[in-house]
């Protein structure tokens, strides 16, 4: 997120790879810690490739996948 969504969100400086504008939302592809991250943000955002921006990572909303594309998180318990 471009703004701190919660007190637990961690600010990081990441380099923009590309921005995809899809109507009213933008997918911003970022390089941080030798890994490619994708941020979905509401609105039309225009960033230049290689531009460094500050983003906030909320640990409650991170999805992690293994090398085969499978979710690396434990399955959530379903409500009855």
C-alpha cells in the first residue's frame, strides 16, 4: 500500500519494475530484497521504471507461494 493501512504495517523502499493500469486499479510490480512483489492499489498510478517508492507491507495480507506456485501458507480453518 502507498499509505500505512495499520500500525503493524512495515515501510520499505522498493524499485518499480512496471505499472499495469487496469481501469480503476493499478498493479505495481516492485523489486525488493531480490524478490519481485506485486501491489494492487486503487486508482490510476503512474510510476517510471526503476523509480524507488516507499510502500507499506501489512503482514496480515501477505500471500506466499512456493517455486511450483502452490500456497506456502497453512490452510485456514473454515467457519461452521
